[in-house]
């Protein structure tokens, strides 16, 4: 029997990484928020890999933190190994990655959400929505639980992850559950279809977990964390997280492994046609790797601890949906795993999600007022991508309720901007994964400057307090002043200087140069030049990093900023929401169909739609000029 519960401003459906960030952002912005989950135990669950960050994903975590999100703080409190990836390359691709104690991570995030003011956590399955018609458009007015409870709300955020109509596959065995045997959400998909939302099936998977006591680590390569640990959160004191770290281990598959897989492909749901959903291109199962990369004699396998107080070890690189008996032989063919005991078998999971082209840049559905969406439900993969979308969906739900403009990050402002723009513009046919190569302006979108780029936005939104913002302004001031000092501090060719340069493999000076010019030399750096820089004050480490990078890469940064300026001109050319593309006679049919379906908010976004050519963009720009002139004439008459 239906009954009405108390009113809320925002209802968040799902309590994974997207749901937690969405709910926390709304509650911290003063909105009465409720977060629903099919299981309290699934709050911020890490059902697959036990780590946060990695290539490009580390950028996302830093950006979440810079805007006022939670993920960075939680991993700083619960990591067991930390490593900066790509140190041998330029700073644009440096990415922090940390192994989590996954149980501690979940417990920590659960404590945060349960103790957040304005936030209620509720274990219940949402099965439907209440709506009303307003100006010919549906508007969300509430959510409905499986027991008939109606929770009126002004906005709802879908953060259902991989739970909608989920089913797990292990060979011929199929269980209709979410990850780790948790309850699936089976009714909401039909409610979404009734609202006119288009759903698709995607697939992801996870490898087996094995008992540490049955592994022979002597046959593997030990992988250590960094000697000096760098935090994810800009608010974490680096000294507070310097601690002893656990080791990870590297081994490899071999021809015997591959033959076991090839002999049993007919029993794999992936190759037997049982799996309907499309899997992630950049995180394939071991069956996929063996088939698609048949020329490779081995594949990397990372053995990673799941936590400090468990013997479960994650077998990274060997996700699978093969039957249990095949898995047993397959894993035991790997060096060091000859006697491995499987604690949890690998499985694939299928679930309902959406093509995100149905969303605005604010992550609100175009056709349904007040309904927002974030996370894997939007067709992405990964904890970090999910958390980033959840944060932005939460912020924009709050902005809508408060009557403020949505926060839309440009591709030139953040990896989060690239992520969301790609999802809503390019219809993905597989789970989307963030990569540094997707960001055109990655030299200025580094993880080290995420606070300088985004904390002012977080402060304007209301998620960054005045104290943290003032610290940022002081940091900016120190960077400016130190760069100015180095540009105006000259150094001559004394014997001491020439000997120093020779020692560091650098060309001797013929005339006096500035300290900044020396820093630009590839073999030198701000830190290296300390003995020659008598007037230097002691500065915080994060300030030193910015000074060094901004001086050393100034020419490249200036060039990219000019490119950004051109990009902004295209982004600033807005397209009316109600524009009828069929009125544009010179537009090709395919372009007209794509533009009508996606309804881009700017010329810049329109130019990134597959099937819309540069010629179509020229036609559209000419039409918009005429459109604006006609509209202006009508308004002045």
C-alpha cells in the first residue's frame, strides 16, 4: 500500500562512488538530501580493483578534491601503497595511484556520509518516480520505494552503477545479482523506459581473489610504493601520510595459460553469445586479450593486496567469465600461482545503462526536468569517472533548486569537462574510460594544478570554505612572486657558476642570464639551482612544483593557452535550445539528425559530434547569424 514520507530537496538513487559524491555535495550545499541504496554494505563499495587513481584517473580525483569532493580525502586516509605513475615522462601525464584497503575505504566513506549534516541514508530499492507535466515537459516530483513509500523531492539523481537488471556470469552459471552477490535493482529499468529514457546493456568484469598463503612470491617481481608519498587531497598534510607501505607483485601469463583459455572459449559466455552487453575496450577480459592479441606470448598479471587485515589478493589483468573449473587450471598455470586457492571466482556482470547523449552538459535529462544522472549508469567505467560525474550531478541539482546557473566545466578547464563532454556528445558503444590522450589541453590540465584551476569554482559554488580559498590565493601569490624574482635575478659566468654547470652537464655561460633561463634548460631545475640562488626563500613543496613547471614549459603553455582561446570562441557561440535544425536547408541529412538528437549547447560541442562535418558547422554558423538578426529585429519592432 502506498504511503507518503517526508519531503526532501534531493533524492540520490545509489550509494556507490557517484552516489556518495552527489549526496555529499547536495547536503553540504544546505539541501535536505536522502541517499537510497539496495544495501548499506554497498556504500562506496570497491567490487573490482582495490585502487584509486592511475593514468588520467589520478587527475580526476585531484579535480574532485579541488572542487570540494570527498574521494581524495578518503583514499588518503585508507591507502596501503601509493605511487606516482609516468615519472619518467612530462608533468602533463604524471598520475597518482594508490592501493586502498578496500574495506577501510568503504567504512571511512560510510562514516562520512552517515555523519553528514542534511543527509539521510536509507536502505531501500527505488522502483518508480512520481512526475507532473509542466510546460509540456515531465518534471520529477518524487521517488517510490519497492514497499510503496513515496518520497517527494525537487530533484533526483540516478547513480545506480551496475545494479540495474544486473546478472553475473561465470561459465554456464548465471546469477541475477549485483556485484559480490548483492541484490540487483530489477524494477527501475521499466520505470525509466516509461519516462522515455533509452537504455542499453553494457558489461564489465572482475578477476578472481586468491589466498595470499597459497602464493609463491619468489617467482614474482616485487613492486614497491614511492619513497616519498604524495597525497591526493590538497587539504592533506603530506607529513601525516608518510608510512610503511605494502608491496604488490608482478607475474605473467604464458603459452600454457593461453592454451587453456583457447581450449575452453566455447564455454565462455563472452564467446558463446550468452553475454548481450558490450565490454570495456581498455580493460578487456583475459579471454579477450588471448583472442585479440594472439601474437603476444604473455600478459602482465598484478597481484595486489585487498587490505591489511585480509589474505585476499586481487589478480589484476586476469578478469574472466570462464567456468570455475577452467579458472582453477588457468590461474594455476601462472608462475607463483601453481598452488593458488581461489577465494572468490572471477565473473562478468551485465547491467542496464544509458547512452548519455540524452543528458545536458549539466547531467540533467533533456526530456525530464529535475532528473539528473551520474556514474557508470551514464555508460562510463571506473570509480573515478563515476565519482566525478556524481559530484557534478549533485552540484547541478543543487544549483537548479537554488535557482542558479549550472556549473559546466569546459574541456579546456578540467578532465571532468572532457569526460562529460565526451559522454554527452559522442555516443559511446562501450564503457567509457578516461585517458590523458582524450584531453586536447593536457599540458595545462595537469594533476598538480587542479586546485589552481578549480578551487575558485568550488568556492563560488559553496563547497570550498573561505579559509581554504584564502590559502589558495596565498599560494597563487607566492608562485607569481617567485617566478617574477627568478625572471629578474641574473647570474654571471663566474668560475663557481661554470664549474656548477659543467658538473650538471650544462653548457657554460657566455653572458649573464636570468635564473629562469637556466631553469628552462632540460638538465637543470629549480631544486638543482639552489646552490647558485643565494636570495631564495624557503617555499612550500607545492609552490616549488608550480614555479618549476611554469618556467620550464612556459613556451608550450603559452601556445596551448592560445589554442584554448580559439576553443573558447567556439564554445561561446551558443545554440538556442529550441532551434529547429530541419529549417536549415543546406544542412546534410545526417548532420540534421545528429544535431536534433543531441541538441548541442554550443558550436564547439556541435563540431565534436560524429557525423557533423566542418562544412555543416559553417552552414550552422551562417544560419545562426541570420537567426539572431531576425530575432533582434522582432524584439525591436
